[in-house]
């Protein structure tokens, strides 16, 4: 039925859908009441209509309208998933586990387990949040869902929960067969972010000293497209980096004793050499930053082709205080031909630089020796200040987030 020269109205027992045909390629007017369609549209028209429906509940309704709508709407629903509520997570994971066809549509997945469920919008005085312990089925349902999500490209896992996580194998710093089985199935994953806020690994008992059974070893053909890796423990990096096209790596040293830390560094770099691509970005955090070890780390980076030839971003290193040592530091940086951004610790300086003129002066000094560097991040007692060089002039850059620089360099 045509009730208006510019509108087609499709209606059945369940829905009435009005589509503004002349504007279909731009901003169609889509009204959903109770629906189902008689007329077939082009695939692009279906996509445009679904894109215009912002409410996920309405998109879910479109899945039941017709096969063509289901094809497009399901991809819109399952492409990017953010799981926060414990019981909604279980329900959604059960759906993915029981319907592998839907699981293969998932491109990006974020799992968030916090100390408490999200609070309401009430303006009443906030109370101390009560810990929400996930039921026993929480982790098993996630495990079953992840076994089916074989087309993931982005995986983010956040755990900020003090409850018993013995079943949280996906965050286990030891590479057991559950985690390996999941990773071995991922062919499209290019960005992997595994982070935990609980101390699962005992620094006094390095995971590298514990034999890894063959069943817990990654298949050499798994994760063929993984290029960005962020992980809390360097052991995870050493397990994943070899034979994969890793170009951006963020990790952390676990050891505190200098001898053990040197061994950890040596092991990490031996694995980085086995990456099929040279690193563009390297960010290694440390529990205790020292000038002497930073110089050793920088020397290793400079003398390793995989970490020196194309490196754009480097963090975090202690900027030496004494002039002679600082010149040696600059001399090593000059051997990184592509370096564009560096993050340096200045917390031990007395007095520590804290004013914009002080940061600009240090940035200008560094650029005298390394003019290719156009951005410097200064870290002073966990406060981070970004200085950018624009047309040769250094200025404080408050608009940039230092947390993403390693990904964008």
C-alpha cells in the first residue's frame, strides 16, 4: 500500500515499518511498532534500515521479521559484545555456546567482572559496594562461548574482583589446555588484551621455571594475524610472540631482583626475535624503575634488530639525571632510526620536573639529539605529562591520552 508518494508502508500482523525511499541511502525514517515484511528490499537497503535502528531490542525484533533482515540484524547485534552484568553474561554466553552460527559473527568481545554490579542512576548517597561473587556457571559458560567464537579480532578481558577466581582459567597466567584450545581456534584475532588486577602469579616463583606440558603449548599455526598484544606477565608474551606477526607489544617485568630481571629480559628478547614482523611499538612496565637497568634495557633494544629497525614507540625508561649518563642515553636513542615517541621516568629527579617550562626544556634537549622524536611522555610519581613538538616547537599536549600512544605510534 502506498499512502504517500515518498513512503512505502509495509505491515503485517506484528509490525508496521515506514521507509522514506528517496532518503534511503542517507537517513531513512524507520518506525517499528509490531513487525514483519512482505516486500523484499536490496541487501544495502536492509543494512541501511538496521543501521538506523539504534535500539538493540528493536534490532533483535528485526531478526524475526524476515530472513533478509535476520541476516543483517544478527550481524549488527553480535558484531561487538560488551559483557558486564554477571547473569546477562551467562545468558548471552549460553546462547553463543548453543548456537555456533551466532558465535562466528562476534568480531569484538569485552568481558568485565567488577567488585559490584553497576549501580542505579539514583542520586542517593552512595554506599560501599557489596562484592558480587559470580556463580559456578559463570566461567564455564564463558569458556563454552569462547570455544565457538572462532572469528574474533578483538578480545578484552577486565577482572577487578576479589572473589574466588580458581575457575577463571581464561586469566590464568599458566598456559593450561583450556586457554590454549581457545587461542588455537582464533584465525582472525589481531588484537589481544589480557589483563588482571589480582596477583595470580607469585613473583618469587617465576612461571618460566614451571614446565609447560605439550598439551598447553600453542599450535605454531594459531593466531596467524595477531599483531597487537597486551599482557600483564612477560611469560604470556614469551608464549605468544614467537612465529606471529606481532608489531605492538605491551607487557611488564615480573621480577624485582636484578639478576632475575636480567634473565626475564633475556628470555623476552629471545622470543621477540622469533616474531615474523619487526616491532613498531614496545612498552615494558616495571615494578621498580632504576637508571642502571633502564640503560641495560635500552642497550638490548638497540642491539636487537627486531626491536630497533622499525621501532616508533618506546616506554618506559628512566631518564638519567647526570649529564654524562644522559648523553649516553641519548646516544643509544640515536640508534633507533624510526623512533617517534618515548616515555621516560623522572620521579627520582631532585627536584622533579613539574612545570610546563621544565617539561618543554627537557623535551627540547632530547630533540637536539633525536629530532625524529615528536612526542615525549614524562612520568612523575604516576602522573603523566605529554609534550608534543609541532613545527619544531615543544608544547604541553593535554588533549592526547598517553594510554593509547603505544597503539597508535
